[in-house]
C-alpha cells in the first residue's frame, strides 16, 4: 500500500513542503514518483518518518538524524531516550496544571469577598514554565531552513557561559512580555516604540546569525504557522505570535530591504 504526499502530510502533521525538503536532502525519499509528478510513500517510509520526528523531538539536526539512520544506530536506544524525555515533559505539564489551578483558586478567593485579588507568592505563577522554549523551537527552524545560519549560531553559542545563557533567557522572556503589553494596549506595530523593541529583537537574533529581510520575515511567519511556536507565544498572550510577526515584517520592510 502507498500513500500520497498529501495523505502523509495529513497523517503526520508534517507539511508537504517539509516532506519535499526531506526528499531534496536525501533524508526521506519517496518510494516512487508517479506520472503526475506526485510523491508516494510506502509503510517503510512512514516508519522512517516516525523515526525522523522522534529524533527531531530529541533536538537532533537533519544531518545528525541522517547519520543515525544511515549508520543503523540502535533505534531502541533512541526510543528509550525519547521515552525518558516524554516522561520529563509529562511531569512539567503536571506542574503547569498545578500552577494554573493554584492561580485560579487564589483569584476566585478574592472575587468571592469583592476584595482586590493578591497572589500570595508571585513566583508560583511561573512554576513549570520554560521561557526559552520558543527560542529553542526557533533555533530548530533555523537549523532546518537556513543551515549556514545554524552553523554561525552554534559557533556563537559555544562562546557563551552558563551565566550568559541564563541572562539571555531572561531577556527573551521579558521581551515577549513587553510585546504583549504593546499588543494589549492596541499599539500599532509600526509605532516607533514597538519598532524599537523589534530592533532589540533583531539585534538579539544577530548575536547568533544575521537574517536578511526575507529570512527575518520568514522567521516571524513561522511564529504563526508552526503550532509549537504559536503555543509558546500564546502562553504569554493570545494573538501575540501574529502581532510580533506583523511587527517583524514592518521592521524588515523598513530597515532590512
């Protein structure tokens, strides 16, 4: 039995564009190409795609994944590591659920007696969050779409200490919150204050790689199109991914074109 590229995209959640890219780099060629030019995949190809997606979850790059698949590394070991990380993620989500539940309880307690709500321990609001996840996902997207930029980023990252990385992560989180504040206030994306924030964002990206106008706008679009990105932004505020994409596009048109 064989499946078309559209059917594989629907089943796996991987876009047809990405599947074609996997074919182009020799990672996942189709079983055959029909007379209509469409790619078709067989069961072995679906299993290989599952392995690719599992290793992407483990933050392996495409070249690393191809090396693993071509060298016939023990797939059970890879799956065991993936299982371990899934269990860790489950524990993190359980912590997040407790965090949200605790916040709801404290907010409702203040509502019942019409007093101003106060959070007893503000630090509890953020237990279980991973502020740098959005940028980790962005890094994975860069690695796939702009491999040369990924190499530049890796070289820059190697020079950072643990303290540097922790400070950078705090900066990223604070910046996302500032963008959300602009959005909630109804500030247009072309407003000078917003564009100044975008400039800080762009300069932060340039610490690792230097995108041109198309690449920077493409990164912003990825924030919206990729469910992982959008979920990370929506943790801060609904619609934040779209707002930041539009702000980045305005910046790219005005400053990078």
